[in-house]
C-alpha cells in the first residue's frame, strides 16, 4: 500500500469534506496505528480488523464534524471514535457494522497470511504468562466457573448441574471471574 | 523484529489493500465536489422533485412503487443542519433509524420548543454488571421516566428541562437491593437527583441551567446529615420539590396479588421465545408504581394528581440473541438497541391492561437469586 497524497493528517481530514478522495490518503497514514490499537486490546486479529474498518467508516461518515485544533487533533479525533467503538464492542461482544452498511462497505474476512502478520503484534508468550498469573489469583469457584464456561464450553445449565448451584449463580461467577481477570490484566 | 516494523508491516496486508479499495469506492461515489452547506436545501428540494417525478413515472410505467428510501439514501449525510459547534439538529421523525438521528433532537414541552441531546434522551445505560444492576434497579429510571436538559439549537443555552417517559411529574426508583432514588426539576430548571443508599446515606446532585453540577452527601454537608424517619419526608420535599408526600400512601400488597397469573406466564414465555431462548428461567414479582398527572409548568402537584398502580416486573434469564424481537411492543422511551446477545431481559407490565410498560435487556449476567422476588418459573416446563 503506498501513500499517494501528501499533507498532514489534519489537512487531509479537513480537505476530505470537499474532496472525499483525500480521506483515502488520511487512511494511509493512520491505518497501521489504528489496527495495532485494536489488536493489542482485543488480542483477536479478525475482531481488530472489523473494528478498524467500522471506525474508519464511522470517521468518514462524520468527517464534517472534525475541527482542526492543531497538530495531533486529527489523530485524537479518530481515536475518540475508535475508543467508542471499542467500548461498544466490550458491552456487546459484537462489532457493529452500522457505519459500513450505510456506506455500502462489505465485511472483509482476513486471509490466513493476514492473521499471521497482524498477530505478530501480539506477544503471546507474555500474554499467556499474564493470563495464567491473573487466573491463579481468582477465587476457586470463579476459576472453576471460567474453566467450564470458557475452556470446556459448557452451557450455564450444564454448569449449574456440575457446580451444584443455580444457573444465575453460575452466570454471576463467570461474570465476576471475567471482570476480576480483566482488572488483573489491566493492572 | 522491532514493534514499529511489525506495525508498519500491517500496511502490507491484503486487508489493508481491500479496505483502502472500499474507501476509494465510497469516496468516488460521493463525487469529487460535494454540495456546499448553503446549497444543500436547494439540492434537497431538487432531489425531492426529481424523486417524486421518478416515483410517479415509475408507477405510471411499471404499475409499481419505487421505495422512496432508496432515492433519498445518498442525501442522508447532508440532511441535517449544523450549529456552529458542528452538532446536527432536527426532528427525529425524519430519521430512518436510530443512527440517522441528529445529535440534537427537537422536543416540545410546557409550550416551548427546544432540543435535547440524543444521548440524554437514551436515558441511563443498561447495567454493566450485576452489582450496578442492583444499584439502579434494572434501569428503573428508564422505566419510570427521567428529566433531561433542553437547549436552544446551539446546544449550549439551556432553556429548561424535558421529561421523557414516565408519568410526567418526575421519576423515582427503589432498588431491589435496598437503595432508592428520585429525580425531579425545580422551577428554575435545575435537575435534582436524590439517592439514598441501602445504608441510609443520602447523596443529592443538582445540575443547574448553567451546566454546573453540585453533589453533596450527608457526610460532607451537615445540613444533609442522615435524617430521622420523622424529619425525612418534610426535608426531602423542601429540598427536591418532589411529590414524595403528595397523594395517597403506598398501599400494602395483599397476599392475593402475589401469585403469578396465567396471562403473565404466557407473556413471559412469548417474550422468551421472541428473544431466542424459550427455555429461559423467569423470576417475577408484583409491586406498586407511582404515577402522576402530566407535568404542567411549575404548578405544584395536588393529591389527586398522584396515584399508585400495580405492575409486574419479570426478569428472564437465558441466552437471548434476537432481542428486541420484531414483535416487541416496547413503550420504553429508551431507543431500541441493536439486537445482540443478552443474558437477561426484563418486562414491566401493567397489572390491569397486561400491556408492556417498558422492557430492557442486559448483556452481563445478572444474579437475581439473592433478591427477594416472589416467584420463579422454568419456562421450559410451561411448554
């Protein structure tokens, strides 16, 4: 992919209101950082790719709202959209496609080579160590619930039978375990 | 390999190329020169004229109807006017979907028009966790109504408040976990939220017309110390101008009202089926909901303006993938979210009319086993 236009991100984004093709040049500059941002947060290449595409579609559709407030403001504006998309993904565990649909953009399925290249950004060995450590700090009942739900893929009904508790309690243990895990990893 | 090199290699992926190509196509589709803002109305008027001609011509020639939405689609980006801050504003009735709505939505109340932030009108977000769900009682502010600031179209000059949902006089909620809260506005447009935690501590937050927000807790302000039961009602009324003590006292629930009737079981089963999990587990209870007559300016509410009505709250636990279902009859003021995966949904139903007053869903497991709900029904056994 080559960058065919020159100019700062702020200039390109501002110009893209009248000249939509300038947005493509803006994309060239911000794409790697944006994809890396999502990869390091989701640890999932396909999800990161979907979030990247949706964020850029959202940014394109709302580019008229951007106001140039000096160097760095274009990036800050874009990553505000990115953070909002990421927050929605965390809430629903599903990447939205509203912005892409409006623009007629299709979802891009990653090729195996792409997955491998994107995952180069993730230090899996380090992540694995961190996850194991965080997992060990969980309460025994939360560890067991996560093992059944996440690793063995049990339904909540099966978990309730296995753990001798209600489904609601099994769900609560998974929820609290995941939250605790996330807190440990964030810390 | 250095991290920066790895990041740069992302630009060489097939994904990067395909995404770029899609953006190029989108940009080309919009044309090199888009209409200037002051030309938009003329362009829209011309487009409407052309669209009408196309539709009428199509009907005449083909005997069919061309969907208008297809004709208008390319204009959506430029449809809403913008204020100086770049916020779009207008009537939500013109929007095709939630995403299409402007940033500021036109409202009219108390005889004055104004604009409210779309995000404010959405109401409180659904609970993110079982703990927060117990604190805000299944989004009860959304069920019973809430107040949002009303602005001029410039999005900065607040001209009042707009009540959405609920009976119109204000909103109140009592947590299943023991906390309770109330929200109202005074004659100056200040939105006052009063929350009492399960331990009795009281926090009062005031959002004034000038945008300033003040929060006091009993611990910080001696005048807001924890009140005795005897003095609490009077002081709360003075502080919040709330109709807490107006109208009849909350009636006691009788034993005959605590059994789930057949119609409720059917509604719960239908809701579970519609949301994609007919084997859901339902927990339910009956309670009283306070209603007030429509809010009329700054006039004080009288006893006759307030009444209590019985409602059923049903919480369905399951793996729901199709909520809100197409048959959903939500009366909630909260905009319908995009269908997704939810672990529980709730229904608030009127005891007499059996109609759904509001409904909602949560994507995080919500453990209701610790709450004293009156009943539990395994919907799989109902089939």
